[in-house]
C-alpha cells in the first residue's frame, strides 16, 4: 500500500501558512477595523479575501491530510489514484488565489484563479466518490 506523501506535505505546509495568516489577522484585529458605522465594522474587500484564504486554507489542508490516508483504499487504478492525489494538491490554488487577491486589492489579477482550485476540489471529490463506490462493489 502506497502512502501519498505529497498530500501530507501539502497539508502540513497549508496548515502552517493558514495559521500564519490567521495569526496575522488576529494580531492586527483592531488596526484592520478603524472605523465604526452604525454598529458594524467596515472592512475592505481585500481584507475579506485574506480572511477567506485563512478559512479555506485550513479545511483544504485537512482534506489533503485525509486524502493521504484514504487514496490507497480506493477502488481505482494506480494511475487514477495518482491523479486524484495530484488534483488534491492542486486544489491549494484556491486559498492561494484568495490570499493573492486580497494582497493586490483592488487589482483584479487573481480574480478567476480561485475557480481553478475549486474545480480541482470538485474533481477530487468526484474521484473519491467513484473510488469509494468501486471499493464497496468489489468487497460485496
């Protein structure tokens, strides 16, 4: 049984990066919200994107960690298992694109790059579903 260490390494790196982004948000919380407007804090879209990078990065890291352990048990061919693994790694494009979008706001350079990562997430999930169904059918 092969362990997909590229997913585990990606998960560890993404956990660290997302944690640093979260700590940055937390340490600068009062600085990032200088004005109050009718009881609501006003923040720029760039700040929202950086927060989204943190909140998408952590679950995607956990998903990659789960992939590292689940992929060997799927009822897929070795080539499809490897493809599923690399698609899992490439879905990291989404939180990275959200972070870059927040950093260069108001430029729209990285607007649609996040959809690429989301597509890899959907394809990886579909391959996991197919592999789980094939595994269950082979055990019956």
